[in-house]
C-alpha cells in the first residue's frame, strides 16, 4: 500500500465516528427529492469543517452542494446522494452514499495538492426520480472532470450496477361523471380507460425483451362506488437497456394509454416527470481500480445471475460523458432488498456502518490511483 493510501485511510478512521453519525442522522430524517434541506446542510457543514470551499444551492438547485479542495490538474468528482423514498424513508441507503462521499473527501483533502488532485464532492439531490445529476450535468457541474464516482448499498456486493435507461410520466384520463346505478349510460368512465391501458401493457410485455420493465401506480380513481369516475390519474415508469431502446418501447406504452382513451371516449393527457435517465456505462479501467481496492479492504464479489437487472440511476447520464463508476456495497441482508422497509432498517446496522467506511476508503484509494496514473503519464511525456 502506498503512503498516500495509508494516510487517506488514517484520516477516514479518525473521522469514523462523525461519518457514522452523519449516516444515522440522515437516515433518521428522511427528505424527499429537492427537499433535502437538512441532509444537504449537514453534508456541506462536514465538508466545510474538513477544509473544503463549499457552495450551497449549486447549479441553481437549492439542495445541491459543491465542495472543492486542491488545485491539481486531475479532477475527481465524488457524488453524494441524500434523498429518500415516500413512506419507507432511506430504503435505498442514500444516507450511506452521502456519508461515504464525505468520508472520501475527508480522506483526500490533506493529500490533494501533493497528489495533483482537485477533489470535488457534489451533493446531488433528487436521484429518486428528479434527476438531480442530469440537471447538474447540463449546468456544467461535471465539465473538466477526469473521473466521477459514488458507491451505493445493496443486498449483495456488485462491482457495477446493471443500470437501465428510464423514462417516467404522469397519465390523466378525463371522462364524465354520472349516477352509476340510475344513469350509467350518461357517464364516460375514466377508471375503465386506465384499466384498458393496463390490460394493453400486460399483453405488451409478451413482446418485450428480458431487460425491459414497465410499471406504475394509479394515484387517483373515483370518489364513490355509485359515481362513474370522471378522472383517473397514474404515474408510470418504462425501462430499457439503452436510451435508443427506450424510445420505441416508451412509444408502445403510450399507445396503450391512447387505446384506453379511444375505447372509452375519455380525453388523455400525459406529462413527463423529470429527465430521462441513461443506461449506466462504468469505465473499465476505473472499475478495475475499484475492484482491487475493495478487495484489499476485504470485500468480496459473488457470482450473480444474469437476472439481476432493472435498476437505474441518474449517474448513468454522467457515465456517458465522464469515466464513471457506481459500485454496489453489499449489506448481506437478504431477503431484504432495495426499496423495501426491511432494507431501510438494514441501512442502519453494523454492516451499513462498515459500508460507509469501506466506501469512503475505497473511493479515496481509487482517486489516488487515478492521480498516480496521471502523474506517471505526465512524467513520461515531460
């Protein structure tokens, strides 16, 4: 192990209690997309205390953070997420992501100039559907970055998350209310329109690929059983292997909703929710560095079935323009998996605390490897 890696690990160990406390604090105060006022402030404060120059409200997003240290030519971006899910809180473990990102920054801060690094920890809001990183990418937050990284908890260890491309949209049918018993023929049933669309989607699934996913919820339908529903609303997500594959699949799903309107006579309106997420494309060289460092920390990567698909992240958009990794840190908590209440509980356990520290150390070591590789290249061409 290099002296720089030993020093980074030492700085992270010294901050371990504070990092775990930060993870627990965010876990105990779940905040939804673009509302992460407490979490983003806690992340900003921790980085400011570590010597970073901090900007809150970065990229015109009130809960986005940019924290910078070092002035070297090699630019590293470490992404923190901190939004939670409705009702079930941090069931994707963004408390761990945020604390690990802060820890990696703390490990690198005293070494940045010596290594030739500029380290930027980016607090990125609204990963759970709002696309904070996509918005920040468009605002130039990742311009000039040589490597971007983050870690994410999961039930099992994975070097690379199989991230799909995703689009999300709202659906509204408008019909006409009528007395369901006395005058049903005068009604135009918006609930029936939604039902017909769901039947169409169910039949469509026979002609989709193994990695395609179509799922959604009905958020409003009717007010009483004796009134023909005049409005029904839903929110739907479509996933596919790439943005190119996503577009035709999304069009086919939209035609199912159009069929519901045509069959019932309802008016249909749809509206996209947030930006599309691109498929995740991890950089092989960067990923090899991560695997070596994670292995040195005692983490192991089990063989997994090819059926482990279906996840998505706005880090995918970043990976299309910047060398990126998004490894998954196993909490060894099966049968609990992401987006379950049981996984919320797993994200505040000793395994979760280890994930914070291993994630921080592994990212710091990977950033050091990037810096040393860049330095050797510079020496070779000087």
